[in-house]
C-alpha cells in the first residue's frame, strides 16, 4: 500500500507566507530609500523561515544581496541558484578559503590569518577578491578594534589579490529608540570610515533592523535587516505600535491538532510533577506538541493557544511531545481540531512577541525554535503593499 504524502505529514506544521516576506522587504526598501542597498539576513536558516526559500522571496522583491553566518550557508545558496552578492559574516577556517572563489562569496575579515589565506588563494586562482572588514566600535564582539585599524589596513594593502570593498560594524542597542549609545557609536564608526576608506566606492554599513526603523540617519550605503524582514520589531511588541514599523507582516504561523479530549475531576494532577492540580472538573485537550518541537518547558502553566478562535491556557508541565490545554470554557472541541500555537484564528492572534514574553526571551529565538524544529510549508497569499 502506497500512502499519500499528506498522510505522513507531522501534526505540527509551520507555515511561511512568502508574500509577507516580499512585502516586508518592499516596506523596508521604501523606508530607507531606493539609493540604499539592503543585505537581507538569511542566516540561522532564515530565522527559522528557511534560508533558501526566504532568499528566493526576497530576490523576487528586488533583493540582490544576502548575509549568512557560515560559509556552508553561502555555498548552499549558490547551489540553489541564488544570484547576487552573498556575505559570509563569521569568517572561515583554513581549507575553506577556496570556496570564496569557487562560489563567488564575499568574506568579512576580522583577523590577519584570514587575509594571508585569502591572498594566497587569490594568487593561485589568478583573481582579485573584494573583502569587507569588520570594526568593533562598541559591540564587544567580532571585529577589529579602532586603534588597530591603521596597522590592519596596511596589512590589507600588502596582500596581493585583495581589495578593500567595505567597512562594517554592528549596533548593540539600536532596538531601543531612546538609546543615546547608538548615535554616539555611529559617530565613532563614521570617524573610522573617514580615516580608513580613502578610496571610494568602498561601502560603509552598520545599520540593522533597529537602526533602519528607529535611526534612519545611520543607514549609510547599505543596511542589514534581519528580524524586520520576517515581520517583527527588534524591541518586541512595543515596536509594533511605532509608526515607523507600520505594515510589517509576521510571515510564520505554527499549528497542531487536538489528539484527545477528556474531562478530569477536581484534584487531578496534570502531567509530570503535578505542577497543576485541577480545582474543579476540567475539560482538557491533549496536544501533540512539546519541547522537542520548540514549545519549551518554560511555557508550562503560562502559554496560551487558540482553539475554535478562543484562547486556551496550557496547564501542567509541557512534555517532550505533548502538552495539555484547558478547554473548559470552549464548546464543541473535538479530536482533529486545528490548534494555533503561533498566528491567528478567528479574531484572536498570538504573536512571537507574546510567546517570547511567556518564555522570557525574544521573538528571534521563538521563530528559530519553531521554524527549525518542525515541518515547514510555504504559501503565497494576496497582500496589498502599503
């Protein structure tokens, strides 16, 4: 007996609206201006939305530049047919330098060893490779310290086959519209650029999603948005009420199905450790989703889901593959009914920001957890661009 593919699908499904991704890209491009380039961040498997599929959607909206963390991601994009420029942001290890030439990838450099390896590879290939340097102007993470830039630039100039195409940095507080640090850091970064990039048209780029939305004066030659492309604001739910973020559409939804409906008497302990004990007769829906699916134990007795367009509280400890929802106030729930973990049903909506508050984290982590641990499917809805 040959089973149809649909019968083998998991009950837990993450759906990605490709149209929303395209609209979000267009909104950001309009906000920052057509003269400023966008590097769409598709690392971490597209923030859980699928790296290749997200890149395809952004390309259809006009994107010609993509950012990944590791070189393997860049290779995967090229093998999938993605055109345009692809930046590798986390560097590489010896033996990987040839891949930049084989797959036309752009390296971001933070140390001397990378320069030496790429220079030797450039000579072997008989090609010149354009590189971007990352300077640490206040993030305290990857990057060359400003005080080391002049020596580093001299090293770049002495490396055969390499040319300096850009200087980048990264904001640590641009998700806070009231941050004074962001503009102070930007002035520090501009000074480094002025001292270092004496031969235009090398690019200066520092702005992330927060900077693009809240500090447009920092957008420079190119911006590198991530979370905003996927429909969320870097400062969480409060950012959604900001006019500068108006129109961004969350692209991900996450649904499951009821696998059992049952009633239990007062005094019944629910799930491991009996962290919840019923005070009255309680009707529960058992759901086939748990921490193995990204629905973490920290959501136990906190999270809510949507069933028949109404909110139902998760009660008891969330298990590896199961959790329980209190449906005492919801009529007509049956096995097989759709349950929304993330997204809308009826007039109710649960966002990644809300789940992040319950989880004690940020929307980025929620999206990566759900998208990277569940089956994904893609759809294209008709959305009018604002």
